[in-house]
């Protein structure tokens, strides 16, 4: 199945550092979403982006919908140990009956206290 | 936020047997639910889209006779893995859409021995 390219694949940082990850696609999406998944759990939505160029924040998290509609990035500022997990981007295209999500390959984040 | 619940959280079954996984939207009605499979250290791959009152739509490469989906009510979709084999061992996750947002279940860890 189709996947979005997400980078980096993994990050190992110190507590307090800022983090940036991005997601790219060869095709256009109408919505970009960022999820966090803890081990053995389903993904939890962090931020949803609906317009090209949109910049949205959720606490220490900031995400942007790329102007070309083919990419998005997520920044985490002042990381803390509970930020550990796998972060996934997901793109959604409108049209058709289902509007299914296409997920990125994931970024594993490890934060050392 | 909306709650989507999966049952069971984990299951171990013998090779050749069938296993049913339930996905329920607890506080909203979902005409569309999605089933994903996630292998270790990999992303979520969409298996099929479950439509209430009609046949599911399967992604390319997913055997519909092996992964039976039933969406008999607006709050329940079931995935049955028939004649399970060890290679079917995986983490299965469902999601349900409320308006434009998808909410995920906690996942079901299937181990076939």
C-alpha cells in the first residue's frame, strides 16, 4: 500500500531539546494529520491541518501544512520524557466515499532525561 | 474526545482457527470504519474500509475471504481472521470517523501459534 515518506526515521535527544520531523508525498493531500503512538496502543491525534500554508500549535507542538500540499512538518519544543513514542504523519484526500488516511513511515523519538 | 474501543486487546490462537476482533464507537455513530494492520516497527497499513450496511472495500493485496469484515450496526464493525497462520500475527487497529476526524481503537495484538 501507499505510504508517505517521513524523516528522520528515529531521533535520540536530550530532555529540553527541540525536535523537528517532516513528511513528504509525491501527490497532493487536502488534509495533513500528525499522530503519536505509544507501544501497544492505537495512534492519538496531535494536530490536524486543513489548509495549505496553515500553521497550527497544540501546546509545545507546532505543525505546518506545506504550500505545495505535498508536505508537512511537526516541531516539538522543549522535549520531555513523556514525548517518547512513534510519531506518524497522515495525509487525506477528499473525494470518493471513504476519505481514507495514508500514513507516513513513522519517526521514533527517544528522550533522555 | 470520541472513544473507539477494540476487543480483545490481545489474543493468542492456534494455527488454522479463526479469530474475531470487534471495533465499537462508544459515543457516536460511525457509518465508516477502517481496519489497519501494523507489523513491528512499521507503519499502519490500511486493510479495508468497513461501510455500515454494505460490503467492505478492501485494499489491493488484502484477501477478502481471509479477512472477513462485518459492519452490521452504526457502532460496531468486526474483523474475522479466518484460518489464521503465524504470518497473520500482527497488531490490528480500527478507526472510526466522526465528521472529518478519525478516532483509533487501542489495537488488538494477534499472535498465531
